[in-house]
């Protein structure tokens, strides 16, 4: 069951006005592979025109979910619809509505960048009179116009990743599925991909964005879903997800020596949680300023010397760990 989202005091960044019709709907969607439930009873809606982020550690079921939405895999249980078209019964109609930029590059090294885009435009049925126009627009969007006549074999990894995105964009999909689009790319290509994603949102394209990078969903996504072990465990805006944490602040301490126990710290009023690794101790609270003197007194009684203190707001990283019991990049 998806975690209920309570109200938050965190300010939310402006979001685009979303149209009422959902781009994607899942109801109890599931998939069994080799006897294992990879996706379990997943229900969600993605509004038309939003960037919807999907977070989860390796093995959470994100790629399998994308494969079902793109009709590459049929659901074992439940049902799903893309703009009202059924994933199983209307496969051809669904495929005309969306496109996928997969995690692995799906471009042809022996062709030029322009030839790759023209090939995929033709493959997806883009009218002949539209192909060159869309190809030129896509090359400009992904920042490869100057290299359009070079063979892809000469491209850097980041350039190939941008072209991989372009091959999905050239078909002008209403729903775009991005699977780890910035994995292992250089900073320049990462920035270009971000710019392209924002430009697509401005045009009204709906984007489902999976990533291992928390800063990407924080910067780009209107709403974020968290998956773990095939289930959807939380869904909401960034502010709503942050509000799921029982604490709003983290006190990070570096001690001169590792403490033999943190039990006295856990016993302090208004300390919600304590994590310790070696000489690094993190305490979660809602009142850091008022709690710090008590923390210092407790450490002094334990014979512990504080080398450094930092106070930070709780981040999505901490919320993710609380909800799943795992770090995102485990």
C-alpha cells in the first residue's frame, strides 16, 4: 500500500498547469518473471504534461514497469492504460503514443547522427515531408547540430547518450519514458539532457523519468514515486515526501573516537533517530538548536570529544532510506 502523504510546511516550487486527462493509469499492475514478483500490485496515475520521477534501488522493478508501459512485457496481473489505450488490448495504439530512451544506447555507430534520427523517424512512421524538419529540430534540442554529419562511432559517450534521447524525441511522443538518461555522462551532456527535458515539458510532453540521482528528481520532477521490492511505497511532490520523515533536521557530528554506544543519545528527548558509523554520528530531530546543548552534555558524560558539528535539513536521501531501508545507490 502506498504511504499516505501528510501536509507539509515545506515550500513547493511552481509547477506547470496540468490538464485533467491522465497520460498513464495503472491499477494493481504486476509482473512475475521466473516465478518472482518483480512488480507487485502497483497503482498510480501520471497527469498529462508532468515530469514524473521514479526512484528505486537496483532490482526495485523500475525497468520492468517501463517495459510494461511500453508494451514490451505484458502484465501478469492488473491493468494499465496510456491515454485511455489498454496496454494489452491496444498495443499498437499505445506504441503510437509513446517512445522510450532506454538505459543502453540504441543507436547505430556506422551511421551519422542525422542518419540515425532519420532512420528512427521513418521506422516510427513519421511522414516523409516531416522527417528532415523534425530531425533538424531534434539535433538542435540535443546540441548535436554541429556533429550531425559525423559517424556515431566518433561520438563521446555523452554525445551518444544525447543521440539516444534524440531517437526517441524525433517521433514527437505524447509520453516519453526515460530510463536512467544521464547514467555515466559528462557534465556538459547532463546539462544538455536537462535542458531538453525542460523544453519538452514546456511543449506539453509527459515524461516518466527514472534515475539513481536524487538531485535530478528534485530539480526536474513535478511528482516523485519511490519503489522498493516491486511495490510503490510513496508518491507525491518533493515537499510531501520530505514531510513523511518524523524529523526535519539532521545533526551530523564527527567525534574524535568511535563511541562504544549511542544509547544515551537515543534516549534524549526530541531525538527521533541516531545513526553511527565509526566516528560519524547523525541525529534526527525537529528542534536542532534546542537539542544541541543536551547532545553535547550527553557526549561529554560519555567522554566523547566533538571535532565537527553540522546541522542540515532532512533530504530526500534520508526519506528514501527510512521508507526502503536502503540507500538509493546500494
